[in-house]
C-alpha cells in the first residue's frame, strides 16, 4: 500500500532551480534575441526598462541604443474606455483580426496599481487567452505605479523595443479612468475610445477632452437586446463629434458599432484603421505627428529627470522635513519653502 504522505521537496534543488531561472542573460544575447523577435528576450529587456535599479537602467539604455537603429515603425494604436466597457475582449478580437491579415501584434496593457500597496492587478493576460497563446502576439501587462496619469514612464521605450522585435501593430491599453489618456494620445498614431450604450459621460467617468482626442468612437456590446440602444448612441455621438473643431490630421472621426464578444464589426474597424493610416501618410500628418510626439516626450523626459535629480539631492532630503514642520506651524508658506529648496546648490 502506497503512503499518502506527500513527497519530500528538496529545498536546495528548488532554490537552485529558482536561481537558474533568475540568472541574468548577457546584454548582447538580449539584443540579438530582440532583433530576432524572441519574446522571452523582449520580456527580460522590458523588465530592465521598468526597473529603478541604476545597474538595470544602464543595461536597458545599452539595449535601447543598439535596438533603436533596427526598429521599423509600427502602427501605434491607443485604446481607452472605462472598466467594464470590454477593452480586453475588444483588443483580443482586433488583435486576432490583425494576425489573420499577416501582422504581428504587441499589446502593452497598463494595469492600475494600488496607491496603498503598490500592487498591480495584471489580469489582462488571463483575459486574452487566445491572443496570449498565439506565436505572433505578445502581451505585456505593466503596473501603472506612480507614473503620471497611470502610464508607465517607460512605455515609449517599450514601444521602441517592440518595433525592433518586428511587431507591426502595437496596442497601448490605458487604465481607463480619465487620467492616462493624454499621455497615450502623445505616443500613438490612432486613438480609439470604447463606449457603452445607455451610459452618460458622467456615469462613465469619461471627460469631454477625451472625446476631442478620439480618432474613432466604438460602441461596444452592440448585440442582443442592446443593439437598438447602441444604434441610438451611434447616432448621438456622430452628431456630437461634428460640434468639435476639425482635426489637423484632416480625418473625420467615425462612430462604429461592434460586439467584441461575438466579433461582429471588427473587420470594419480594422479597415477604418488602415484607411486612416493610409490617409495621414499621404497628407504628411503621420510624420509630422511623430515629430511633435518626439518633442513632447523630450520635454517630458527632461522635466522628469530634473525632478528625480532634485529629490535625490542630499541637501533637499535633509531640508524637506524641517521646512514641512515650519509650514505646519504656520511659520512659512509652501511657496517660500519650495523656493528655499530650489535655491539650494
């Protein structure tokens, strides 16, 4: 009779296995792997990019410097919408459509991070099972962390690595709470807003400014008993879009219906995206927009670097608690305290 006692686990062997898995890969090997489209190497490199460790940041910069010249511009698609609108299901349906058309698809899903524990849900990969399992797809859930607007500061660098790895379509999914959309708009070619029928902007938490940024509005879950309401919403949004000023791209934003769950309307959305890219490349807006975005992110990077250097200054670290105490005691204003910190050399 066999014993029901569980087998003894060799802790030393387990530790050795974990250490092997964590074993670093030479930088050159990572670079070559990325350029060959190896998603494991790509994942490792993105982890380095997202790390705050100085050594990892230096290695990440080396990888970026070597990969950037090899990167071929991909179509960058930003997608936003409130939780529950069906972003993950929609992205999977659109991603599979793109793959069927011979494209390689990367999805960068910016997950909301807890402001208390700084944990991340990171559930998108489990919600896109078909896409995640496809050899021509790559899904990278990244915690938003403390980055402004819920968009990781490193997302642009990650986009560059995905382009170096040969991906044709890069989808950036935002948290969808009305904070990260502006940043994503400044790093994508096409900005898509997902909506639900029968829910007002106030209820959805979507600001008017986000509609102004949208190149298309997609009414999702247009199926079953909800189809009539979806068509009504399509009509209302189409009228509303004509009230906004014309886009510099020359493109008239469209409002389309789809059911990501039933995969209806996805083909039309894919065709619309291609029509947009063709149009803006023909009129020169595509390149001009990329240049404008580069300028935006250069300034944003400089501002972030200056901020990081400022707070890393030992004199500043020493003075902040003292100045804060004086502010709380009413002996100093916040503006005076800030100025005294800025005057430190």
